[in-house]
C-alpha cells in the first residue's frame, strides 16, 4: 500500500468533512458531541497558528485514510468552540437535550484539561485517528511519528498523549514511538493513560 502524508493545514476545505467523518469513528468526547462540533473543531484547528498535523492519502484512490493533530495549547483548541457565541449556544442547547451524557462529560473534561497544563517547550498529541478500514497497517504510528518529527523541528522538547486504557492498538502504537506511561487517571467515563516522550 502506497500513501503520502500531507500537512493538515494545507488540506482543501472540501476535504475537511472527510477528516470530521473519520474522527466521528473515534470513541472520544468530541465525537459524542456530534458532527457540528467535530467539524467546527477541525475548522479552527487548521487555522490555528500553533497547532499542526498531518493527513494521509492512498496514492491509488486518493482517499484520506487518517490524520493526526498536535498543539502546545490543546485546551485553546477546545475553548475556540465557544468563540462564536450564537453558534455555540445553539449547538450546546441541542447537545443538552439530545446528548445529555456527552454534555455532562464535556463539563468534566473541561475541568480536567485545565488541570493538565504542560511545561514550556512541550506539545500534546491531541489526535491520531485512522479510518477503521485502514487500521492495522501502521498508519497511526506513522501519523504520530510525523507529529513528533515536526515538533522536534519546531524546537519542542517533549510530547504528551492521553490514550484510553481499553484502546490497546493506540497504546501499542504510542509506546512503539517511544512514549512511556507516567500515570493513569479517570476523566468522567474515560479511564486514560497519560504518556510522555522526549523529542
């Protein structure tokens, strides 16, 4: 299988919904809030000057197979969802009534994220997600490695990641890239490993 990595910030706008759809297959909180939140999050992420990421395309079909995203300020990406107050209020009210558990988890996660601040010169591997039909081919590991290489080029000294304890594939890929578990913690319904790696 031949593929190429491209910077997420260079993705054409018409392909961004594909990134959002791949992300919806993830079991995380952002996915549970629904497509509008996922799409808005990635619209903000590709415009953010500090965030960076990659997407991978199949050379034969041109299909996007997965993506990765890193930021030195991951909480800032989340809080950007509320910048357009009308949009946020409208969509959060919908979420309260249609996805009440996701809304409650969002409140819990917001408090947890605030408490997880990082040292200077560090970045967070926010996401690395591969479409289920392309999993098991090392793409997740390659996408995360691209974040690490880019982070090193930008002068960062360390990278962090949080992986759900039940997500064995992501945990193995992350550890294969040199990360080590530094703690395990609860975040509402999520049970996560916190990992770090020197760049």
